């Protein structure tokens, strides 16, 4: 779907305005000319339809935007159009409090496939274990990029739950820039992956100098593992990190893209609510 949408967006006769790292490369595509009629799709959406993309549904989004769930080949994408119907927004929407609105809309509006058949793939993936090692009360999986600030906040939020008996299997991917791969390689190529992962999170946002072994040439096996993890994340329909996967009390596999609210953690972890007093997490209550 990403390839289809990328091709479609490139075909729009418009200019792209990049909004920088905060929006994760989101782009505004201005399309000149009026919409043909009041009940037709906005012109950018119609161009996608003409290219073979199906409109699954539309919904009201933040700031007067209209959200659109598009699909092709069983994969889905969420894009937005402005109130004048002339501009399409493709990328990550960030709310005024730092919330990843795109992830929330995907969670609310994109059809949920049956992930049960994919669950065994998680056990075969290359992950780092934190929390309870022996007899954990619950095990969850989290796709994580070393450069993702919301992944770091998720890590912080789960620390009290790890102490309460949760096992977290952190699945390293590389999606957010040129240093994501070498940082992930440094962890997976380490003798003690858990120690290396914790060091990576504790140094989040700080200057980093890659060691010699943190390259694809020096550690090709780790690089392959990370690419496989990234492909697996896409198979779960997770568009960006973090991505949390867990089984609920009924045995259903649940998938959540984006930083969970603190109020969601007891349901995700299956554990009583833990005290989370880190001030950096206050806006996620």
C-alpha cells in the first residue's frame, strides 16, 4: 500500500511541503481547481480511486480535516483532506499535546485482521527480553525504533509493570532515519542484549557514536534480523513505532500502534495498575 500511495502522491500535480521531524515526514499536497460536485470525492482522493485504490470509509478528524481509509491488495492507509477539499495530507498527524493522532485514527477506523496466525512469527523474531525472565505473569511484544521518542516513553511507562512481573519482548526495527539501523545492530550484536538495550534507552536523545561493529558490513546477521523485524511489523499492519501486541484474557491477539495511554496499560499487561510518576508521562494519563 505504501508503494501504491507513494506512486499516487508523486502523480499529483502539486508541490510537497515537508514539515520536518516532528511530523515524521508528513506532506501537504495542494491540488488546484474546484471539486467537480458537492457529492464527489475530493480531487486528490478521486485520483487515488482512478489509480485503483478503494475508499473504505471517511470520518471527521481533528482541526476540520476529513480522514479517509484507503485500501488495495488487503492493505490499508489513512490519509486526510482539508475542509476546502483541495489538499491531501499523507503522513503522521501530531496533536497539540504530542499525541500521535494518525495512530489513534488507524486504531479506530482501519479494519482489524485476525492476527492469531501471525503470533507464532513473533516468537521467531529477534527480540530483547526485559522484565520477568522466569514465569512472567504476562508477556507482551513491542516493536521499537531506537530513534522513536514515543518508544522511549513507552519503555518508561512499562518499567513499573516489568517490576511487577511483566515480560516485554522488544522487537527492534529500523524506520526512522540513518542511525536507526546501526543503533539496533549495536543492541542485537551485543553479548548481553538486555544490558545493551537498556543503555540505548537510558541514552535516548543523547549524542551517540557508533562502535565499529554497529554496521551492516560488520554485523550482517543482525542487519538481516532487523529487516525481518521491520517486515513483520508491516504484516501486523503497524505503520509506525511503537507497536504493541498482546493477548487478552480471552486469548484474542490485540495490536495497538502508537504510545498507549497510561490508563490502557493494566488492560494490555493484565496486571493491576502500577504507579507511574515520571513527569515526562503526565500528558499520557
